[in-house]
C-alpha cells in the first residue's frame, strides 16, 4: 500500500539505472543513514545511559560495520565472481599488519590514510594467491586459498618484524590523532572511532555498489554464471578474476586494519585464524551470495543476534545462569541458520527481495 | 544501431572468412579432417550434417575456442592459427550456443549489456564513481541495448533474471547478447533446437532481419532442413568430420552423397 512504484515514471535511462530507482527505497536508505549518524548522540540526548551508549557503539555497531565490510569484500569475490575463498582472515591480517608497519615507520601520516593504504597491500597479496584461479575453481580453489590462510597466519606468528619484535607476539595500537582528536589508541572515544568506521564502511559500500552495477560488475557476474560464454564475448577471464581478487582483498584488508586499530586496539595472530575466515564466509552465505545488502544482513544475523540473545533473559528478568545462556545462544543461532537456509537457500537478501515484492502488491496481491 | 562491419575493408560478396584444410584431433579422435570452405560477406551460410559430424567443433575452431592441428583460418584478410576467444570476439565474431549459455543470475538487460563489454572503454576509476564519463557511457550503451530489445520484441522481460525465462525466450535473449557485440560474423549453433513451430518462425524472421537490416554475415548450424533450405544462401555439409558437399541449397538437396549421409546406404 505504501511501498509501490505506481505513478513513478522514469523518463531517462539514468533514472531507470539508479541503484535505488524507487522513491520509497531512497527514503529508506536516507532514514538508515540518518539513524547511523545519530546513533552516538543517543547518550548525549539522554535517551540511553552512557554505559549503554558505549556498549551500543563498542560492542555492537563498530564490529558490525567492520564485519559487514569484510563480508562485502568476500561477497565481491565469492558472490559476484563465483570464486570460493577461505583466505579472508589472512587478507584481513595483511591489512592489519601493513597498517601497523606503516604507522610505525611514518607516525606523522594520518592513520586513516594508512588504513586505506593497507588495503592495497592486501590487494597485492590477494592477487598473488588469486593466480591459481585461472586454472581451478570451486572446492579446489577454496583449497588453494586455504594455503594463503595458513601461510599468512604463519607469517604473522613467525616473522617478528611484522609485530616490531614485541615480546608478547601481539601488536598494540599506538595513539594517533585526526585534527587533534585521538582516533586510535586507549584514549580514543567510542564515538570518534564509530564515526571513522562508519565513514569508511559507507564510502566503500558506495564504491562497491557502483562497481557491481557497471561494466566491471557485469563482467564478474558473467564469469560466475558462464565463463566460456564470457570469454567468447571478449571478457578476459584472467584479468577479470584477478581484479575481483584485488578488490575483494582490498576490502578485507581495510576491514582487518579497522578491526585492529578501531575496535580491538591490539591483536594477536589468532584473530586472523581460519575460524575468522569461516565466520565471514557464513555471513556471506546466510546474507546472500551476490548481494551487498545481504552482507549487512549476514553480519547482523551472525554477529548481533548472539549478543541480543545473551542479553534477552536478563532484560526480561528470567533467571538463567551465564553458562546456560551461552549454550542456548549457540543452539538458537544454529537453529535459526538452518531455518533461514531451508526457508530461502539464497540467503536473507532474497528473503528481503521477496518481502519487498509482496509489499508492493499488498494488500491486493492480484 | 550502427550497421556492423561498415568500417571493414571487406565488400559484400567478398570472402569474409576462409577455412583452409583444417584438421582437428582430440588425442586419437579426429573431429575434423581437412575441411575447407569460405563464408562471403553478407550471406547466410548453413553448416549441416548428421550428429557428430563436427559442426559445433567447426564453430569452436572459428571463434578460437579450439586450436586446429593443421590448416589456416583467414578472417577479414588476416590469417591466424592460434588465437584466444576474446581476440576473436574483438575482431567481430559473435556466437550463440547449442545449449543456451546465458548468464543465469543476471537480468535480460544485464545479459545484453554484458555483450557490449568490449565497446565500453571507461576504466576502473570512473567505474568506481559511476558518475561523469562512466555514467554517460553506460547510458549511451543502454540506449543501444534498448534498440536490440526493441528489435527482438523482449521489452516485457527486460528486468527478469534470464534463469526464469522459458527456453524460447532464452534463445532470443542469447541472440540479443550476440547482436550487442555488433558482430561482423555471427555464429548460430542450432538457434531453433527445441522450439515449437511458432517460435521457430519468429527466430527465422529475426535471423533474416539481422541479415537484411544490419548486413551481418551469419553462419548457422541447424537440423531443421526446411529452415536451412529456406534461410541459407549456401550450405556446406559435413559427415564424420569431412566435407561431403558445398553449394546452394537446391544443389545440395540433390547431391547423392548428402542423401546417403542422411538416409544411410545399403552396403
């Protein structure tokens, strides 16, 4: 009734090709962006307590955005180009360690420049490990990227130069400021870090959206859907696949740098283990392969849902022990994943699309 | 749409593609043995033969997917022995497949737009912004793609993912995708396989229109003899990888070897 495009006529191809061609979608995205920007002001406005405010930003919003970014990165590779990768955490680690080394050598340069620059290091490594993709695909490629995962994690542990010969083997994020305001390090407020992460993630999402809606995105999807036909139409498979690896690894690298510098504040190599790779892969699969909004859905389901479940009994006043809650959370999240995959094997993004389609014809679906 | 091939140095009636003494083997299996024929600019050339005669292999050789062990292929006066498929594409050879090879997850529009990849020049930087030159280019190509959509009468399925379309329409979208490349030589591998009579008639009309309006040279493989004899200017007949006949449809129809190949001979 409210969500339909009746009466919205497109008179130009530009209007028809817009990413959000329907007015209601434009309003929706504006509301989401406004809500994201206003989130840190809830505390100041007195709506939530400062502790809750800090919890919302530090435990929920910042990691959610970072995981979404990593999911988008993997989605560009696996969802759009059809190349299965298990090296996500490795590429994230390359970003984090590159950023750490860069800011060690050039402490004067703005940290945000280094966070973005570290993505290029990840992209370079990604291209190297993407080379086998010309000859192998599917599970075999996954095994090849698994090699990247193990090799890179080995580097993070065994090469002391990467963590500045720190005795603990971990990296500790130094304090860096932006226009006099601390952005990283122990004194940076959750609000500042949230805004930096939000700006980077939103900007990179916009770029990803532009890429997948243009020639490059079509080439990626063509390679995914029918590589022989793509090649006979003049799409160079090798270049297209390597570009996908480069862009995907760039996103993962930036996500890794953000993870360490603006969320954890320090990291051990264990952060970039195979478990992290699987976690991101599950976010992509459950969110929806080949969908940017799905990457956000997937990150929300896998990361935020357990947090909500853990808090729920307490806030409802149900007395359950902490360990029990932990077990229950695993069970419920597992059951929900299976439920969603049975209801819609193509992920939450498809579910969202079907919902929108239903809404369009509601309440008279004929 | 610009008439494809208008900038080529080949006039109508001249030889556009020449296949000379081509042999193709897969290990010990001889797929094509010493086959020569030519395709003239502007004609519809049919390649027929019983199953396993090497027709599809021949198309794969022409667009660079297989590399023949012997023989030469000359396209637009340039001879080549080995070339990658995307080079063939950039020289102006497009094709459709026997089993529809569309990009199933993409819409009709995106499929045909993908056919214009080679014509789109804007690099990564502008693609990233999707503004200015990249958007202008996108709109320009969209306009041309809309003309193809109009031509093939598939406006209603513009935004439908092709995986959901019925087979006949998929074949039509695939033709559209090939046309989007503005090819000089269009290779059609059984464009009418599995279609009902009405769909076949539509497809015949489109093929003739493509040939007439755009002047595109067409090589087609087809099993429906009625269609082949009506559409094509000249026919080449293959059997067991060898050429057994070559000429205008009426000649070929009466050729004893062709009749034997199709009906069998008593030994």
